[in-house]
C-alpha cells in the first residue's frame, strides 16, 4: 500500500455544529452524505496536484445543510518522511494546506478581530480511528502487548488541539503554540477491537489563551453511527445521527493553547467565546476554575514553598526507614544505621533512572520550524513506560499525564536528553517523572525543556509489588511531588 493510499484511509471532519440551542458539547450530532458532483468538481479545482473532496453534512432538521467535511491529503513524500501517525499527519495537512481557512468561504463572512465572539461549535473538530474496520490502521497503533500505543494517541491529541485552536482563530494572522497540557486521564483502556472517535472544541478563552477540551469514546456497535469505506482510495467516513447512542468514554484531556503575533512573537489576543447553552457556560466556568487552580498549584509547588506538616512527618518516617538499610560507615556514630538488610521488594529511587538520548530531525518539526510538542510527549511516554516496566517487572496500564508545561521550544538538530525515574509508589500505583533537557552538542549547555509526570497502574499481585525508596532530601521532595500528582 502506498503512503498516500494509507494516509487517505483517515478522514478528518472539521465540523460546524448546529446553531445555538441545539448544540450539546458532550454529544456532537453530525451526519454524512455523499457530495454532489458540482461540489466535488469545485473542490478539485481549488487544489493543485492533490485533490480534496468535500461531503455535504446534515444533522437534525435544525442543522445547516451547507457545511462540509474535508479529507486531508499529504503529498507522498510528506507521508514517507516521518513516522507520525496517519491521524496526526492528516491534521497537519489541514493546516499546511489551509483547509481550515477554506471553511471561512462556506460560512458568513467573519471578521478576524479578537473582539468577535465565536461559539464552541465554531471550533469543533472530530476525527475517527477505525481500529475494528481497518487492519492497516490498527497495525500503525499496535504495541508489543497487542493493545494500542498510548504514545501515538498523545501525539494525535496535541495535533487535534492545535487544529481546534487554529479553527477558533481562523481568519486571524496568528501563530498558535501548545503552552501546557493541564491533564490527560485515560478512563478505560483503548480497545484494539473497536472503532473510536476523538473530538475537541474550545471551552474557555482568556486574552491570548484557549482551553481545548478533548474526549475519546468508542463508537457503539449497535448505534446508527457508521464508518463507511466509500472511496476508491479507501477514505473513511464517520457519521452520526440524532438517534445515535453515546459510546464509552475512554479518555479526557485539557490543552492550553496560546496565540502569538508571528512578527513580534508576543502574546496576541484571540476571539472571545460566545456561550450559547447552559452546558457551555458550565464548561467555561470550569475552565476559569482550572486556571485559578493551576496558578495556586504553581504557588504552592515544593520548589516555592516548604512541605506541609503532614508531608514533613512522612519525610521523617521515610528517613528513619531508609537509614536502617544504609550500611554503617567505618567510625560512624549513627546507631540506627544499617541495622536491617534491605527487603527485596524495596528499590532505591536512584536505581530506577533511565536515560534516553535523541537527535531531533526536520521531519519532526511543526509549522513554526520547532520540534512538534506531540512528538515530545510520545518520546516521554515511551521512556516512562519502559522505566515503569523495568521497575515493576510487568506491563503497565497508563492512567494520567499531569500538568506538562512547554518551557522552551526544541530546535531542529538539537540533542534531546530525557531522564526518567520512578518517584512514587502506593499499592498498585506508580508515578514516573521524565525530565527533558535540550543539549547543545557544541557548547555542552543544557536547558530544561519539559517535565512530565505520568501515573501508571501495575497488575502485579500485592505480594509481588515493589516499593520505591528515596534517599536524601532531594529524592524525598520528588517522592512528595509524585504523591501529590497521584492524588
């Protein structure tokens, strides 16, 4: 199968939802139809070497009939040149080929002024991953254990969040970057034998920032939703009608995207959010609460404030325990030192350290010629997963990714140095911290790029579970931070 044929097996729907009063953010209603011959020819004429077909959409009787879906296509060399997932490549194709901007031609003329309010439905983007009906796609996402590669899903989520943010700001000359990932929670394992959909939209807007909420759910087998193989190239169409049942929620995520002026690289205002329904108002209020909570979390971080009384008591208990396992040095007066052999199920934190070195390549860049943030998340997840597997001696179940801040862009050609270690354990829960530094190979300078905190669950029986043991003040602070992240 050629790269272009494989790429065309994914359809990305940039879907304007029904007007005010009919849109429910948690239940998008979209139906698909075959395009008319006139619309197909018009779409073909607007592209040069690669064509982009459009499907007329209709939902219930209240939905506009002139909206459309766009099929993202990349030139063959773009698909060949990197190992991004097909979904991520399709989403990038929409931006690179200005598919999002083309939507403006199908809506009433809109000002690019940030004073103009836009609804959540204006930024709604939905994609599908038909694992059940497309064996080739499933092969792209399969991990060594036969389940879905979470790292690739993380990469897709970042690409989707970017597409949502660009759609919200369509018409404005802005650069959109991922500022942070507030939280990603995997509610249930992503099934390899089901078709799933991922959708996202803007739920909160500040002056220059946007909160993008994303959910992944299964497509119910007994619903009227369908994924149809209706193209000679094998393009897939995800459709939903008003009688569809909701699938099982698999994943939820919150991304914070920031707009910048492409000339000055300073923060730039974005269109504000028009709240049409009670559900949207609740989501907006929740977004404002999340922003305040994040600011409070930054203020009370262990790097800024000392631990609480309860946390200091825990550190003292850890100190008393680990001192029992440290061999007494010659002439030492520590009476409680080295009096017990270290149990086999206790592992020193420093012994879980795993290092991963990567040279960054142009094929992993974003449209701003920096390394794509989703690629960094995938690398971090995969080294964290390896760290956890080596520690627990078992496969893991990913639970969450907490509060990732993209502190520094990674340049093409930079050396990316990732250090990963288990920092906290509790029963069947373990937390892995990954620190990513950008290294200048010539000068040897190191700059912090990202910190990732990932929580996993291990299926190991209680009698076989291992405990992490910090040693010294710095590792005890890592232990406390991991405890906070695990909740």
